[in-house]
């Protein structure tokens, strides 16, 4: 039996699978739920290739983005090992690392940044980076960690904001000052 037929049969066992051409038209609902809830055995049973790993739902969320955002770090690690793209963006241009930054999740960032393909300074459609997300939400520990991993703090988004100006706009003067100091060091 060829591997494509085996893969499709395994996915059919998960229930409710629908697909078009060779790849799925959208992220399978059951696999999205498996990533969201940490059902690693269901994901492994699907025997997905790299293209299927990077399929997204209607909002552009891949299994990796869902796993990171919902604290399913073993699933995120497995997906990366299998070839999931750590830089794939959702419909708003956000990556899994930006999701980790939103939450201030250093452990998730470490899993993502262990993959050499992860771009720490990748910008979303508005020009914002993971550092900017972390600054906006006041995640100092996360910011310090990203800086040690090569993140730039002086990047400007499309509106001209930097991480420091975003922190200042939230009334986080200490964080803004730390970011200004870091930008002068780089």
C-alpha cells in the first residue's frame, strides 16, 4: 500500500476528514483539536508529511501555532521534529513565537528557538516582532531571554513604534528604559 493511502486511511480513522487535491484543503478539525489539547498520539497516528503539518485552519492557525498557544509543548516539539514550519504565519501575520511572546512563555520560546529555522526577528504584517508583543504585554523575563537569543529591540513597525515605545505606551516605564538601554548596546 502506498504511503499516501496509508496516511489518508489513518486520518479517516480520526473521523470527519475532508480533503481536496493531494493535500488537505484546510487543517483537519480533529488534528487541530489534538494540537490544542495535547493529543500527541492522534497526531502521530496520522503520519503527516511536512506539507500536511503546515496546513492551517480558516484563521491561518497551524497545529504548531495551536500547540504553542495552548501550552501543549510536547506536541510543539514533536511537530518541529517532523518538519513543521516555525515561521508560518496566521492570517494576521503572527507566528508561533509571537504567540509565545503574547503569553510570555519562555519554555515555548526555547522549544521554537531550538529549531535553527526559527527567525527570532520575523515581523508580522504590521511590522511587529515577538519582542514587540512581549514589550506590549510587559513580559520582562521573556524579553530578556529573547535578547540573549539574538532578538533586536530597535526594530520599528509600520507605524514607527519600537518595543520601547510600546512599553512606554502601556505605562511600563521601567521596561521602556531597559529596552532603550538594550538598543544602545546593540
